């Protein structure tokens, strides 16, 4: 379950990185 939480955080970070 922690993996899912980490995935969400990672996705947000990726979006910022794309900027």
C-alpha cells in the first residue's frame, strides 16, 4: 500500500519536473 502512496507523490514530482 505504501507503494501506491509513493507512486502518487512521485507522479506529482514528475509533473513539476516536466515543467
